[in-house]
C-alpha cells in the first residue's frame, strides 16, 4: 500500500459503524445469556467490559467523523487510538467464549462459538484495510477459544481445535483478498478523482464556453465561461433548456420582447440534424457563436464562443478589400457592385435619371512632384472629405485610380447634376493646407453620363469617361455631359 493510498484505507475503519455496533450487541447478548444461565461473576464482568469497549470504539469513530467534517482529516491519529481498543474487545470476546466452552452448558457453548465466528468473520472483512490489525484481532479472539477447548472438562471438547485452525487460515485468505480488492478500488477511485479534477480544471479555465445538453435540450453540464458569456449564474444555467437560456440574453426588448424569436431560432437550430453555427448578436454589441457536436449517448456538446473581435476583424478585412485604404472611399470593385445594386433597385425608365460622374483632378501631379507623395496623399484625403460633405446624403463616391473618382447620383435630372457638378468643382478647387506648412490649389474636371434606362455600370462609366475627355480637352475645370450619338459640353465652365 502506497503512502498516497493509506489515508483513504484508514478511513474505512470509521466510514460505517453499523457492523461494529451489531457485533458489539451480539457479543453483549452472549455475555447476558451466560450471566443468566451460569450466574457467575465473570459473566457480569464480561458484559460490563464488553459494553464499555463498544462505547469506546463508537466514540472514537464519532470523534473522527466530527473532526473530519471540521476539516481535521487525521485518519492515522484516530486509527492509532482505535486499534488498541479493538484488540482488547476481540480478546475479551475470546475469553468470554472460552468460559462458555469450559462450562457444562452445551447450548451456551454452541451459541458463543457461533456468535464469535460471525463477529471475527465480520472483523476480517471490515478491517481488511489494515491486514495486520484484522488478523491480530482474529487471532486474539480465536486463541482463547482453542485454549478453552483443550482445557474443558468435557471429553471430546478438544475436537473444536482443528476447525479453529482451519478457520484462522480461512480468515487470513479473506483478509488478503479483501485487502487487494480494497486497494484496487481506492486506487481506481483516486485515479477517477484526479481525472475529474483535471477535466474540471480544463472546463473551468478553457477560453470558450462549453456545456452539454440532454435529449430535451436541458443544460446538464456547464463550465464557468459559459455562465459568463450567458450573463447568468452557473446554477441558473444548469437544468434549464438551452433555448430559454439563449432567450434570456435579451438581444432587443423592442424587436424581440422576451427573446421569443431568439428562443425559436435556437430551438430550430437544435432540431436540425447537421446544423452550422448559430450566431447571436447581443444588444451590448457582443456576438456569440454556438456550435453543436452530437455524442453517442444522445446528448450534445455546445461550444459557446465570443466572436466579437473575430467578426470585427472579418468586417475590417472585408472593408479593406472593398475600400480605398487612403481615403476610405469604395474602390473600383465595390463601385461596380454598388452600381449594380443601385441600378437593379430603380425602375428602368429614362426619368428620373441615374447619373454617373467621372472626376479627375487637375494639377495633382505637380503637387506630388514638388512636395512628395505624402503631400499628395493629404490632398487626396481632403478631396474625399470635401466630396462627402458636398454630395447629398446617401449618394455614392468612390476612388478608382490615383486622382480619379466616381460619383453616382440616383433620382436626379440634368439640371440637378449641373448644379451639383458646379458645387463639386468649387469645393475641390479651394486651397488645401498641408502639414508641411504649404498651401496648394488644384482643379477638377467632370464627365457626366445619364442612364437612359438600359445602361450597365461599365457602359455608364465608359460614357462618363468619354465626357470627361471632352471636359479636359475644353480647358479643364469644367463639366461635360455625355449624350447618345454625340458629346455635348456644358454651355459654360463652373463658376
């Protein structure tokens, strides 16, 4: 027996005192019968001592239990106090049975031997955690009986000795077998406890929430992180249907009062055979992702993860893929996608018109050449800011090249486009203050294409580019409209 197992083995001496109490009562019963039938003083002494020893053993076991519940688990200390009392109790029983065997009362002798055999057999089983103690108890009890049989005045009483020797050998076998079984059981229990502790630690400190639901979708296991993510104490989450737990998150008290919609969504997700992740957007801005994994016993493991940062990163990556890194405006790819959506939403009629403006900065290259690309980047950033302030709310502005921009206007007219184009030219042509302390000026030329109800994004951009070419050719700083079959400039430059 290893040192790690010994405390657990010693505890078995005190775990269940019922066998101890019953054996003490049986011994006391024999002593009482002997006193009644023999009317001798030693029988009274046996009864008194036997009762006192029983009380002492029960008191020691009780004291250990009380101290253990109070946190003082010194099994070795109490075992050392229990062992001498138990040895004396067995020896007293053996002496009492010896007296009964030597008496002329055959019935009393038979009763005492039967009771002693049962008591010592129980001791061999109950105290097998300490094999030496158990066998010493049995020997101390059986030895006086054998001596009494040899000294008994009745002829043939010595025939009791050989069975007693066999009985001792049998008790030794019982003690050894029970000891091996007990060691194996306690070792297995300790291994299981270690595994449970490791599993519990893994559950407690894992970064994601983990819970298990049964066939009725009730949460039967949940780690600390699950309770944190759900915003509820772990005790409330346990034994609660998962849809009810999810509904309690309260995404939106106005749109989904009581979380009924979210609960129905979760219930539908659980009913699907092979569901994908369940995304939950909370009112506080957090986003949770639930994934489900079935296990063979019919239960399911649910992984709960806070994906707020991941979703924000994904959204940022998508934004970078579709927008210009310098100005934050949509890039060429996003422009085409947005133009398709805008054209698909509007009726395919020539009026009200859908306009695409192609903007090109005049004199921008000289700023790069004179002050460097950082100055050019500052100008482009300010151009994007001015466009955002100049355009009506909801209209689209995109950067498609170094100094080229596209503006898309829905539900407009040629006159409205002229007014807007003139305003853009005026705003963009205003001076720009640079961080290096310099002030620069640029111009802008604009080509405008109006949708006739049949245009595509590529066609409108091509037409606006063609009109821009005419504006550049006419002296820059003006806007031109594209017309089917011919190109027509605005009657005057923007002023």
